[in-house]
C-alpha cells in the first residue's frame, strides 16, 4: 500500500526543512490532536500512539541531505516506512510531500487506508506551522 500526502509549500529552504525533520523530537509538534503518547527513545527513534490505536515506534532508516528522510517501523508486526521528500520550490521555499509505504494484507490495508491517509496529511500540513 502506497499513500501520498498533499504536496505542501514551506517558506524555508530545503536544508532548513531537512534539519527540522532530522531532529525526531520535532515530530511531536506535527502530531494530530488525538495523540495520546509521544516519547523519544533514542536520537533516531521515537514512539507515539494515537487514541484507540496501538503504539508505533519509528526509527530513522535513511537520510539524504537535504532532500529525503526515511523513517521505518522499528519492531512490531507491521513493516512500513514514512518518507519525507523535500524539493526546492524557489530561492527561499520548499515543497514537502510525505509518502507512506507498507506491505499489508488486503483486509488490513482496507481498514487502515483512511486513518493513515489522514495521519500523513496532518503531519504534512503541520510542517509549515511548526518550523
């Protein structure tokens, strides 16, 4: 299952956006209102939970400055990744798009498609306000 957030314009350079997203503590400011838990576990790993959902641990898996950050599931039964793609828009602005990639059975994919789509859209649209 592959889902994309809307492309969001940010009035910051790609390097500034990359630096912000590279610090995993900053993801707390991007989370939706229904977050019930957020905890930094290591410099490159954090745990979060949304009300009514299981806890999810994300770990930084790959960084390609200043254009890409890949977070992947760390442990648990689900294997997925969340990719932040950062592109130059013009001199002092960037376009950011989040991608969710996961390998799920059709029943699971059907159940989580809506909530995951909303989640990555919330993360993406929170970036310009948070930086």
